[in-house]
């Protein structure tokens, strides 16, 4: 699902993140109402190709880490073609990693070098999270570049058990989605906070549907 879970932010954050005004009061929602919004989004984009451009930031002890800031691009062409591109600066050098998946075949390359078959299985986490509390709300409407959006938010408090670590830690997660008049999610904001370590993960993304220049082909036979 493109619209993943994640914690509540105050209305002023919309101005800070996207530079627009928000109007109308917050209206609390049930989980069923939130899930209905997600179902409607997925139906609106069903069968469409898709490009998401995102900036990921990591904040440690209140200070953004340049070495942890990266750009991500995710592209999808139904029914089974995806491309991911990640760009990060490491020790002052730009590193660009690209993955292409078609069906059950995957390839990867770094810094526009030669392609190779990818057998890394880039998934998995050693954390087991339990949702301890959650809340949903409609944040009203906003206007950006003359386009009106409806805004929704999900907030969660998670308790997480790490593999090999005694005890559980609290995390706070926020998801905010912006929906245009066609019922498509155009913007997404995700924030994950770790109070114990003063660490914050932020991801801000914009989505484009049926981009005319999007093609995903196998780089190797």
C-alpha cells in the first residue's frame, strides 16, 4: 500500500513543511473512516503509473545530519515494474544507488556503473512494534499554487521491542496526506520520533501519476 502508517502534528507544521495556509477546524475520525480514505485513494490511482520524489532527513539531538539526508525516487508501472533511486552524500561524495524490479527479477547499480543481478532482499527489520495508542483527524483544506487539497492525519504511539534488547521503547509516528480534487494523494509527510535517543526521522514526498516520460525496462537480458 502506498499510504503507510505514521503521528499528530500541529496545524502550524503545514506552513513550515509546505508553505501554505490551512483553514477549517480539525475533525476527529474513526479508524474505519481513515481506512475508507485510504481505500478511496488506492481506487483512484488503480492502474496508474506512479512517481514519488522524496527527501529524507534524520535529526540527532535536535541537529539535522547532512550525512543522513538523502533523496529518494520511487517509480511504479503496473502490473509489476518498479524503479528506486537513492542519493546520499557520504564523506563529501555523492553516492547514487538504483534498483529495478520486474516481476521476480531485480537488478542494481551504483553511481551509474554496470548493472548486476540483485539478490540482497532489501527488506526486514529486527523490531516488533505494537500500536499502544492511535488517533485520526481531518485537518481541513489548504490551497497550494491555486489547487485545493483535503488533508488527513494519523497519529500513533508505538511500543517497540528490539531483537536482543530487554524492555520496550516508545516511539511516536505521524502520517499526513494531501488529496487533490481528483481523489489522488499528491503529498505525504511521515515523521517518526524516538524520545529516548532524541532521534527524529522525517520523510516529505510529492507524487505524480501517469508521468508521460516514465518507462521501466530490464537493464540486462
